[in-house]
C-alpha cells in the first residue's frame, strides 16, 4: 500500500507543479498577489484531503479520487486551446493517474478494514 501512496503523492505533486507552472509562467495574471491567491484557490481542492491521504484514511482518499476529476475536466478544457494543448494533456494524464491510484488505495483500505473487523 505504501507504493500506491507514494505514486499518489507524486501525482499530487505533479498537479501542483503543473498548476504553478501554468499560473506563474505560462498564463500569469497582472499582480503577484493576485497570482498567489488564484494559485491557492486552484489547489485548495487538492490540499484539503491531503492530510487524510497521508494518514491513509478511507474518506480522504475517496475525496482525493473525486477531486482529481476536477483537474481532469480542466485538462480537457485546456486541450481544446491550441496554445495550451500540451499542458492540458499532462493535466489529463496526471489527474487520471491520481484517480486510478486513489481508487486502488480505496479498495485496499476497505479490504484491510474488512479483514480487521472479521466475518460477522
């Protein structure tokens, strides 16, 4: 399970890096403070379930799986802009990878919890 968690954290970091690259270098807004605020707002859906994911909590891992779909949708929107096609493709790949990885983690956590409870 630690390997899957590591992959999930790498994919979360990749989405954070991609969002930062896009926000600060590719399509920056007018002011630095405005860029920073918009960057934090864009990452808030990823940052909220992150502590629970680090502690391998079922609910937070599931929320992270659902949150990755927001970034998938955003990536699909970016793919149709010719100037942002590559960024959109990377965002789609990272978000789908995160979704698949966290879905596998959810299944493993549920199986682990079921084996701890035992048959009834």
